């Protein structure tokens, strides 16, 4: 049985754990304020909040319910737009949308309201930039986004010094019943369930785009709450990240943000906040997309991956050796990715991630790339270059990395390495661009690494002019 709290109601259901949370909410509970839009996690019309017990407190995040399995709601508090409503008055987020004429046909409005409510409940700093991040996965096709941005700005103004549940209730952000949820979840009998053998699913953000109907009707084995696949540990100069960790887990990790000062800037290019809250790193790796953002990110860190089995026979392999061909990799039946680990960068190591896509947020890359480079007296002691969208697999550039190692950091070295790179890639023409266009992007992103990391030494114009 699946047990959770839906708005102010305790749910016990024997429905198939593989059905989508969206379908359960709309068709089984008749809460039709949560809309069906793209069914790909792309438009945000189906946004709901998921509240989890963490260290004796509630933590709320927004997700897209159209690509989330119902079983992942087990033991959680799920909030739809109906669950944000107050009696006889609008909430602060609803009022902000109304005051700024930020709704027209109204189809997208519930998703925006829920996302803004989630922002109010979140632990993030209550500034305008973070408010825009919170709604970056919500699309409106008729109003014009400026009115919605003004609504977000109004919400931020109302949130000043209101950083706890009581003040949010008193100021009309959420209804009173939220104050009872912590105790009710603690009392809820929602222990780990015995699950049937079936396809392993964590966040489901890729599988449910492709196979939602199939997964709704067949056995699935949900692993999102498996503790041995969770956590970020930094010890003995090594960072180990469980494969159930999400991009948001990286985003919110203070020590990682110290080690990688531009981490949030890089991660902001990865999908939207709703998807960053759901999608697991392990899912990104086994999706094996040639343009997987996090795969490209960790390839440039020269990472290793830990693989485990039910009988406890673990093994480790370099991530750059994991991919064998298009959508194929070194993972046997019964094996799971357990963690990814890499050596912490030295003080003289520099890291950068770049991505080009057709829109800034919630889009897959045409080409993406990452670079880790270690210097000593302007000489390259080590380099790791990765690139996506130019081969059948997420590509670690062995030859380019080896060419850079031992060379002086000069324009000539970068230009020569760019030629090596071009000989190492084999892009094809598809909906994201022609092969020639991708070759151009590969060159430009490679140059961008150096101009971003060493702006006083290199400019993009100079490198392009001499290319």
C-alpha cells in the first residue's frame, strides 16, 4: 500500500505505484487544478509540491507530477493548487498574480501559484533571482512573462522577514493545516514497502517521458528513497556522491559551492528547478544521452563510478570507460550505479562548464562541454576535457586532454588543441543543428573555457581571429 498526505487528506491506496502522480491526483482524487500539458515535464502546468521529513523538519520542493511515479509519494506530503487555498480569500501568491494581470486563459496559472508557494516554503534566500529560478520550469503561452515576473517580485516583497511556517500562515501564503503536517507525517505508517521485481526507477524524469503508459501497467522497482544510494560525503580529499542525489542536492551543498565557486551558475543551465529537484544523477548517467549535462560535468572531473549488486559485489570503473556505444554501457543485469566519486580539485585547478541550447532554461543542449585544468607556473600539469552532442556517447576527449598536458598555457596551445579536438569528434546533423554547426559550437565552447577561466589572458575574439 502507498500512504501519504495529499493536501489535508491522508491517502492509503493500492493503485499501481508506476502510474503517474498527475493521473492519480486528477482522475482518482478529482483535483483538476493540476493541469495536463506536455506530459514531458516541460511546461510546469502539473507542478505540485512534495514535502519530506528531513532531520525533524519539513522540506518542500516543487516537481512536475506528469513524470513522477505515484509510489515516490509514499511517506510524503503532496500539495496541489487546491491544497494552497485559503478560506474565502486569495493566498499571497494568488493575489500577486491577480494584482499584476499575470493570467489570461488561466491554464498555466495553477502551476505558477504552486511554484511561487514552494519558493515561499523553501530554504533558499528570498530574493528576486531565486524567485525567477522557482518558476523557470513554468511556461505561459498567452500573457507575456513580464507580468508574471512582476508577480514574483511582489511575492518576494511580501516575504521579507517571514522565514518560518507560522509567519507564512499568518501572512496568507499557506493555509493553517500546514502546521499539523510534521506531526502527521511522523505518525504516518509509511515504512519501506516490499516492491516487485521490475524496472529500476529513481526520479523517473527520462523514463516517464518515453514510457509512461508502459510503466503505469507494469511492475516497477522504485529506488529514490534507498538510503545507501543517497548522500554527499567529502573525506580524504575525495567527494563521493550517491547516485540518488539530485542536481538540487549539489546546488544546496555549501561545501561543494565553496570548492566550485561557480557551481550554481553551471547548474542553473541544467533543466528547471522542478526537474533539478527530481532527477537523479544515476538516472542521468544510465540515460546515456550524448548530451547529458551532468555526465559531461563529471567526465571533466575524471570521475569514477561505483557499481553495486544485490549480493554486495561492488566494483569501480572510470566514468570515461562506462559508455560503450549509443545508449549502451558497462552495466550488467542486477547491477545498479551506487555512487560517483572524484578527487577534489587542487588550489591551482580550474573548472568550467558551458552549454548552448535553443533557450536558457529547461532545454537540452545542442553542444555542451566541461574542462578541468591544473596549472603550475603557466604550464598545464593536467587537463580533462569532455563534450556532448558531437559523438554517439558523452565524449571524454582523450587526445585533446593528453595534448594539453605538459604544454604552456598560450593562445598557440589552445588553437592547436582545438584542431586535435576537431579530429576527435564526429557530430551528425539532427534537429539540434547540422554537423558543421556543432563543430563550430565545439570550437567556441572550447575557447570559452579559457576566456571564462583566464579573462585577463585570453579573449574570444583573439582566439577566433587566429583559428
